[in-house]
C-alpha cells in the first residue's frame, strides 16, 4: 500500500473527527483542507487557521506537507514557511525522522505537529518571538543534536554520533563515554535511546553533513589556533 492510499484512508477518518476539514484529490495528490480550530486552556476557541495538508509518497514515514492557506502568515523562513514551496517548516530533519521512525497517523500529526505549529504562531504574534525556536538551515539540526547530547561542543556531538555508529553495547552503570565521569544511565543513555531510532544510514548522513558545515570548519580553525599557539 503506497503513501497516497494510506493518507486517503486516514483522511476520510480525520474529516469525521474534524468537521471543518474536507477531502479532495488535487493533481493526483490526496489532501485535506479547511479550518483548524485551536482551543485555549479553558476549552474556548483561541484562534482558527485555514490549512491544507497534502500527502507525500513516503507517508507515513515522512510528514505530509502542511500549508497555511489564509494568508495570515508571511511566506518566509523567519515565520517557518519555505519561501519557494510555501509549505510550513514543522521540525528539523532528524526530529522528523525520529518521530516518523515507526510511521505516524494523520490524526496524531494534526493533534501534535499541526496544532503545535499554529500555537507557536499565536505565541509569536502575541510576544514577538517563537517559544523554543530553532535556527534555519544547518544550525537548526545542529541545535537538535546539541540539545540531545546536552553539549554545544561540536566535537562532542561528532564523538557521540561515532559511538552510535560503532554500535557498542554500553552497560547502564558504566562510566559514560562522554568523559563526564557520570554513570551512563544518568548521563547519555537517554540521548542514545533517542538517536537509536535513526537508521544507520541517517546517522552516517548527519555525521558527514556535520563535518561539512561552516560551524564545524570554524570549530576546527579555533581548535588549531589554540593547539599551535
């Protein structure tokens, strides 16, 4: 069963739950469109956005494409909308891969990723900035690894990814590989568990991509400056 077929089946269930949404086939691609209603903490309507969600061929192992169709959000990366394609930037690539590792459902995508995206837009409109915003481009997914490995040292991130690639089984009570002196279960076990949901191919991709970033090259330059002083 291909991704379009799975999406279409789930879409028909979703529009039963969300009466403001409808289903259609557009240029051979199944999609749902209409209004998404966001409630406040008291159950009252906080805001409503016009949206479209379009299937992708590898759904449910990748997010479908989300669009804000009411023209309320500027079409630029500062508002987390891709300027050329117009779809919303939901998460960094490694986060999407982890979330979609075992497949998602359209209902869970709406309840989690879609609603959270628009709640963040409401927060920005009210406060002038996004809550817990990631940077654009390479820096955004590097920030994900910084958060996961609990370090902003790019060489420690490189080391941690290599540890996963080597696939060594680490005892929970062993001293953590990061050199903190803490037991593994109290240090980087959670990081390892999160990232183990990525395939080895993806881990290798991000390790290679990390080494190609300007951030990594700058870190090497600074390290060499210290070593050769």
